C-alpha cells in the first residue's frame, strides 16, 4: 500500500489525475489546491461549469480547519466521520485561500469528505486535500471497478489506485452543516 500511496501523492503533486478507492464509490482525484488540475478533472468528467466538486481530507481536524462550523455541525462531524458522508460547510479563510475556486458552490459552500477507507485517507494525508467526486463521466453511472474507470477515462487519468476493501457502491449521504443545525439533503 505504501508504494501506491506514494505514487498517488507524486501524481497529484504533478497536477495529474488519479482514480482511488473510498468507502462509498471510486473517486476521481486532483490536488484540491491546484486550479489547473481541478479544471482538467472537470474536463475529463465532462462536468458543466459552475458545478462544484467536493474535497476529501484525511481527518476530522483537517476538515475542521477548512470549515466554519456551528456547535451542532462540529458534533456531527466528530460523531459520524470518518464515514459515508459529504458535509456541506461554510469554508474557513484557510479553505478560501488554499483551495481552487472551482470547488466552491454558488452559495460559497464547500463539500468535504473524510472517508472511512485507509487508502483514501493515506492519499489525502500524503498529498493534502484531494477532490472527492465519483469516477464517472457526467450523467453516467459511477464506475464500480478500476477496470470500468479505466474504460471511462483512459489516459486522461494518470494513475488508477486499488487497495483496501472495495467501495460499497452507494454514494455518500449529503448533509448540510452550513447553518445552525445539520440537514440531510440527499441520502446515499
């Protein structure tokens, strides 16, 4: 596993894309601080402009550094993460100054994940925040295997990482933590 994590960190650091496993679906990753790589990811996915992309981090403290959370939101992340959730947060000044602008939603919010998957978290720990979007072209079903992801993306993805338990195949549950109380927006 160490070799694949190191290779993923080098690939992301070079501004290239990876496919990686998470607890929910295979993820399509770019270094979240690299605006050019995030644009290449949107192009590879065929994602319409203006549609934000979530970010994956390796731990709850990293998430808390990127978010401005109400007490109920802080309790939610500490109880439920790592896990199969994407939380929608108000970004902190650190997030605004370090992450690619294309990652933020129209209302200025940011989607963040801390997956319950050792390989995914190790990649984020080694490289910093990574985009967390499903490995599929826009409008297509998510790839359920590395082979399916390879068929969808080919050479637009530089590295396909396997390892650890396979994803569940269900998307993450989207929880809005941008207000005073957590609100479930979409169930995975």
